C-alpha cells in the first residue's frame, strides 16, 4: 500500500533522522514511539505528503487512500457533527445526496419522472451495494463509542471544544475506512471508556494502521509491530509494547556488551602500540595494528536517556489525616438544569493518590471543583482539612508559559528551594545540562508540558491536582511523571485516561458516571474497561422485557467478542515472535562455523525443534480462536 525508503530530514544544522524505511501493508498495525524531538510527527507528515523529505522515496499505489489525524486540527469545518462524519463515507455520502436530490425531483411537477425514476433505481442499487442503508446506524455507533450523546449529532461542529472537534475528525476517518490510517496521538482527547472502545475498533482494522501514542495499554492492545525513532534512525520490533520493551533492552544490552568488548580490545592494542612504538623489531606489527585501528568501525554504546531519575521532594506542610471529605454533596450550575453530580460521599486521606475516571461530561471536573472548594454544594457538605495547600496542573497550562523565560527561570520563579539544587531537580524532569538554559520558545509541545508539570510538582504544597498530565508527553516523560508521583510525599488527585499510569500510581479510584461518584479502594481493573455500548432502539413497545434480555445477551456477546479479539491479537504477536525465533535458529544452523562446535550444534538443533513445535502450537491456537470468532453468534452479535 505504502512504502518509504531511505527517508531523511533536517532542520538547519539539526538532523532529525536518516535512512528511515517504513512499509505499510493491509493488516499491519504499527506504533511509532520515541522521545520528544526525535521527529515522530515530522515522519508522519512526510508519509502523508504534508512535508517533503530531504532524502528518500515514497511509493504508494495509485488508488491508495490515506487518512490522517493530526494533533492539532486548525480551523474547524462547517456543518453538524453528523454531516461531518457522514462526509467521510465518500462515494456512499455522494450517493445519499444524489438520492435525496432525485427524490425531490420526483415530487417536482413537469419533471421527466420516468427518466428520474430510472436514475433513482440505479443510484439506489449502488447505494445498497455499498452498505448505505447501514451507514446511519454505523455513524451512530461510532459517535456513541467516542462519547457523543445522542443529541450531539445535530450540534454544529464550530460550537464544540477542540477536544470534541478532534473526536469528530476521528469518527469521520473511522467511517471513511481509508486504506492507510495514520493517527498522531489519537487518545489525547479521549476518556478511559472511549480509549478502550477505540482499541477494540482498531484491533480489527482491515487496512494498514500507523499511529503515535504514549499510552502503553493502547499500544500493547492495538499494535503488532513497533517502530522506534532513536539515535537518528528507525528500529523495528515485532509485537506489542511489552515485547518491545524486552527486545529493546536485549538489543541495548548486546550493543553495550559488544562496545565494552571492543573497548577492552582497543585498549590492549593501544598498549601494544605505545609499548613497542620505537622498537625496530616490532615496527611491522605496530604499523599493522595502527592501520587496523584506523579502519576499525567503532561500536558506540547507545544513549540511556530513557532511564528515569529518582526524586527527592521537599517535605510539604503536614495536612490532617482527612484532606477532603464530602457527605451527600450535590452540585450543579445556575442554568436551570439538573445537578451535574449528586449525593457524593467520600473521604480522601493524607498521602493517597486517587484517580478520577469516567466518560467525558460525567462530572469529573465538577467533582474536582467541589473537592477544591471552588464550587459550593447545593445539598450536603464539603469539608477541606485545615492547612491543606493545593496546586493544580490543567491541560492547557503549558500554553501559558512565558516564551521569553529559560526553563530554569520557569521552575525557580517564586519558590524557595532551600538547600536543594534547582538544576538537579530540573534534570530529574528531563532538562539536564544545557537544556536547563533553553528558552520556552525553543521547546517542543511535549517539552513545554513536562516543564509545566515540573513547575506544578515542585510547589511546596500537600495536595496536587493533575488534569490529563500525560497529554503530549512521550513515553520517557511519562516514566518521569510516574516516578515523580510515586516519590511525591503529599496527596494527589489525578484525572487521566492513561490506564498504565493509574495502575502504577493510584491506590484508590473515584468512578464518576451518570451523575454519581463511586469509591473503589485499590485499582479495580473492570472500571478501566469500556462498558458495552447498547444498540440504538426505537420507541418502547409491548414485549420490552424480552427485548431488554436480548440487549443484555447482545452486550454479553460483545464483551466475549472483545475478549476473543484481544486473545487473537496476543496470539498473533506470540506467533510472530515464535516464527522469528525459528528463522533465527535456522540461520544459526546454516552457519558452517557452528559445526566445529559439537555441543553448540546439539543445543541449537534442540532449541530449533522446540521453537518449531511452539510455533505450531501457537498457530493452532490462533486458528482455533479465529474459527471461534467467525462462528455465527446471532443477529445481535457484533462479529
């Protein structure tokens, strides 16, 4: 579908990457990862055709359609949500417009009704063949999956916030079903429910998929291959994020070991040269070794910038044991509508990290304002402990940084660090060395977010409120945030869709849904999975209880299908890894030098036999799972 070879891109004297090759074919789901500033977005823009590469070629089939979701949409399109999403259907949408026009002409006096009727029949047949009559239901399903309420479909796109407009653009792409789908941070504006739904949608994507994401769970569920932009080039790994981490660590360890061995050999050669440089009887040997050193390609140990620093926060002012307590609290706004959140009873204690989860619009922000005392309850009570000092990080806080200030000036403004070294703290957040003196205007979006986070987290407070702190952060920066939250000695309220971050740092959840807030001590994994989305139904009629049972059965089957899809994806990754192991062992068996070591031959042959057997077993399991997925499951089944 799309093949790129030898791509290179520089900006001024700074080279982003070189000799990058990417091949996208049907069924491939590639995750592009790497640190901020390595050129992930630039590479996507080159593949889409928005930016021209300095070197390399891109080949695509003439009829290949490419869909692209950028991080920033720019100006919003006109029309309603439904109109914008339907427009993504391409030929089906155009046929729908043609049918509507022909229907109007059939009711117009004086028109050649016979000719119009003939054209209407042709258009109707084509529309039906392309699945047009199921398009409206598909649009409703996609919008529901991305968190839109039924009434939102008729809202003007220009009335929506940036995050919701991004969801409209994503829905349009999912309906369009391009041959190649390229997504840049698609989960940034999604809640936990919508992220989990999108995973299930993309894991069965029929075309090629390339996406950038910092969400480990999302990568692990969706991707069957990882491309890492690092050290100015691209490296490819088979499998999801878990396999990528293991394989990358093995690769780095092997390179470091080879570099260490080479360094020892070089030191030995250099000592020989230095010792016998002026001895005539050794002159030929010395010259031979000098020439060897000149021709030798040095092995450079890879950078370990992704390693996370350890933190030593100043002890915040001690808060009381109960930081915030709500008793039967109800809150809303003075616009005549129903309360946003009702009858909330909970208590947040000192030192806890509590994650707020739930769909967008459910009331998480309202509950936060209630907890912080920014909103007065209309019923019940809210009590904030004495001596509680709070600092908050909001999603757009990075945009408010003064671009003329240096990073170290942003961090240190108005804070007494005492004996702590400001540069050491800044280095722990990824701004070590000269990076501490870079101006905000020179930083990427992800670096600005990390700096704004650092500024918030070093405040001498005992309550941190973080609203979607991982948006625009790369994976190493997410590691920095995770490590910082673990080390932070105060209390944390965390709103995020990053399930890995929740599992790694939170010791309690507040699930906000349908105007209610439910407390979960510990991390209840079921809360982090999207509930099944019910099928659209018409007005209620007699026999509703039977239909309710059928809907519950359908929901159960959808859940089972989702579990099966995840199992198939896992088996695909395991099969790919097993076949890669078989191929590697076959290459080793084909090496003539191996047969001079009898014990190694037996060991490699035994390993090859075991790998072949394991690959066959995994393939059989995968085929069995696929057969189960393709079995008829009833009219309501999504499969």
